[in-house]
């Protein structure tokens, strides 16, 4: 194992091998962590050569190395080395960042193997007392945790913070509830956050614990002056088992699955909280934007999915209107149908009135999507506010902060008003044990700046309270930013508690609130009612045929490798006798498009000599071309292959 005084002296002072007396040179005797070494000791290693090798080290309860110096002064890896006498092994705890290594971006777990390859260089600079090199063939590699992250524009930060908070409330970590959600707002820059994190236990992924956070670097500037001033979303997972990743094939599969689950969850957060086309940024200077293969191949399809996932239930007309002039109406409808076939969105019904029947809404069908959360985010969406108003709100926040934090007595006075709603000078005098004139001066100053208002009570006493509920909310936000934890919910729109209260409200109050929501869009009152009452699983006549036909096509393709148009028409007319051939062919096209997105085998619609129009599963050959399988050559299709 590494012995602190020996290695520290040898690395730091560049002694020659002949002058090193093991266990005696280095730190002063009173600071040594080990007694002088036995000559028979062969587990102690020393630095073999310092030529061209740059180490930085810190002596602590072990020895901590920083290896692989970069041009910016940072190091690629931090390595802490400890002796575990009970187990009889040397344990090296390594921290590093993935962008230093060339690994498969579609398989994040491969970064562990690239990191281990890099560490071989580090260990090659050490040898034992007897001149033996460290035998890395016996080493075990055990991943502790992995972080995956994306960077996004700061204008969407408040939206992401609200989303993380709501997800933390929806999927709480019951093992440590006080630590489940943590929000740290910048005290002098309201609306920007050092950190917003939530420990989420997600039932869809077998109760996997995920630490989800949005954070900024230390000393960030806002508005952002450089790329790394913008916030990043990060998901972090810990691996429960400490097994050998190098040799344990089963554990390799577990790690791969956990990394994939974490990445799926990060994708969901991005879909629900960001506009992928406008809001994503490179993680570091010179990096590509973090788009996956699906976005690169089917950009318009992902944009439609992004819109549905970022909104409360939407009508088909809304989606078409959103992409007017950008994507043709026929294409938008086709993409909605493909997403339905894949299972990433779902179509449900809402019964408005008996005579009007049921209307259709589309919602995202991803595990973390919630129409309630989407509704709340929509009502707070920063895109609905003009830039001038945003700047005015931030300026108002700064002014309030200066007024509130001008003295400790001011903070105490406002804290009492938050607790009691309204106060008098004698009441504050008793509660705060401060002088009458000082309290009166603070109250009058806050009243003159518009934070408080004065009024006379029943006994002609002068009372002070917040000038408005809006002002109270702003003050509470400032209090939260400087560490004050309000007992009441300072912003009812931020959580689903608002919707829970609304469900139990009277019909008259509901009608009034529905009217207010028209400013968010003509359909918002209806959508709010949809969220409150819930959507019902409702199959429209043609949807039932499409579902039946889709299942039949997939079943036949898997069983025999193809299906003919005649078979499809027969199945469809068994459910809907008057359905046209054009409609059946339209469904075949949708199934073909959706199947080709999710499968390595590709469906091709082609005329065959033996069975007419067919959907055939083409397989990739050694040259990467999709060709007709030999067992289906008897069909004699017009299309023999494609790239």
C-alpha cells in the first residue's frame, strides 16, 4: 500500500533512489502516519520515475493524487489511496469526468472501462520495494456512482426548478424525507438557483433511487457571459452492489441497465421541461449538442413528442397549429399516429356533455409525465411573459432584498408579520423586546416603500400588514432565498396542492377560476377541467380498427416475415365493414414507419408477384444493406434491397 510519509517525500522532493531510506524520509516524525517500515515489507510502493510525470498530492488519512494535468490547471483524475488492513487490499477511490475519455456515448457505462485503461498509465509509475510492478491483472473495478447531465439555457431555469420540485413531491424518497427536496436560490439574483435537487424513488424503474438536480457553477454570472454560466440538469445513480465490473458479466448487464434507466429519466425531464431545439446547449466548449440517434434521424417526430410531453393534454388541432408553416399538417397527423403506434403518447377521451359526446386529447405516455404537473408548468411558463416584465420582476426582487436585509430588526418585523398576518407596534415591542421608536421607524419605512400598508382596527389601533398578496409572495421568495423556511406554501401554483384544493372548491369558485385561466389560452379552462376530472380511456371507432390492425401486422410479420394488403383489408372489414382500402393502406404506412424506428429489421411496402402489395421484413446483410430474406424470396418482390 502507499505509505504517506515515504511517497510524499519521494514524489515531492525528487530524491534519487539511492538516498531514500524507506519510512524515515518525509514528514516530521510527529506528523507521520506510520512507524518506520520493516525491510521485509513488500506491499509498499514508491514512485519509479518522475520524468515527464506530473503529480499533485495531498497527505491526509491516506494519500490523494491528482494525475493527468490539463492545460487549464485541472487534472483528469483524483485518486485517493487507502490501505484496508482488515481485507488485506489497497483500495483506490477514483473520481473523474467522462468528457476526458473517448467512450461509446450510447453506452455510458463504457466510460468505466476507458477510465481503467487510463489508470494503467498512472500505476505504471510505481513499483514495490523489490522492484516488482503492480499486477493490475488482479485488480477489481467496482463502480460506485455515475452522473449524466445536459446543459440548457438559463431562461428555462425556473421552469426546470418547478418541474424538479413537483417530481420530488410526486415520487418522494421516504427513507430521508427532509433531504428529498433542496432548493437554494441566489439571494441577489431572484429566479436563479445555485442548486435545486430532489432524491426521487421512481416506481416505474423498480424503485431505483435517482438524485435529480439543476445546478450552476460556483460564481456564475447572470445573464450568462459564457457557456458554463448556464445551468445543467444532472441525474446521479448509485450502484447498490460492489462487484467486479471487469469480469462479472451479470453485473456488467446490471450496470448497463441502470445507466440506461437513468438516461431515460433524464430524457423525460428534458422532454417535459425544455424545447429541445431551442433550449439545449453543448455541455462544454467544442462539444456537440446532446441529441440522440432518434432526434438525428427523425427530428420532426421528436419535436412533436416534445410538444405533447411539455404540455397538459392537447387537441390534434393545437399540435397542427403549433407547427404551422414548419411541418405540413398531414405530416403532423402522421407523426401523432406513429407516436401512438410506438406507445410514446396516448389518445384519450373527455366527455364534455351528454349531447356533445366525447372529444379526444393526446397526452405523453412516458413514465414520469403528469398532466397536473404539465398544467402547473404551463401556467407559470416564462415564455408567456414579455422580457420587459421579467426584467421588471427581477429588478423588483433586488429592491425588495435591499429593503428587507437592511437591518436585523427589519427581518424580525417581517417574520412576525408573516406569522401573524397583521401587527401593531405594542405587539412587536412585546414579541421582539425592542424599543418602540425603532419598531415604528422600521414599519413606517416599509410602508413608505410599498411593502406594507397601514390601517385602523376596531379600537382605532394602527395595524400593519402586507400591501397585497402579491407583495407577500415576493417577500416570502426573498425570505426563502436568504434561508428562511416559511411554514406555509409561499406559491400555491408550484405544487399539485393547488389542484387538490380546487377539486374540493364550490362550483361558483371553479367557474370564476376557469374564467381567469382564459389568459393562458382559450382551451385552458377546458384543459383544467380535464386535469381535475381526469381523462377516460376511450376508443374511437377508427382507433379500434387501427389498434386491431396494428397488432395483426406485428403478429404476422414476427411469425412469417410479411403480411399482404388483402389480409389487412380482411381484418379491418371484419371490424368496420365500410372501411376503404386507402384507409387500410394508410394504417400500413404508419405501422411501417413506427416499426422501422424501434427495430433493427426494416419493413418495406412493395408489390410482389405472388401476393400483391405486401409489408415485408428486410434483414441487414454483412455489407449493411437491407435485403429480402432467402426464405421470402418466393414472393418475388419488386424491391430486392435498400440501404
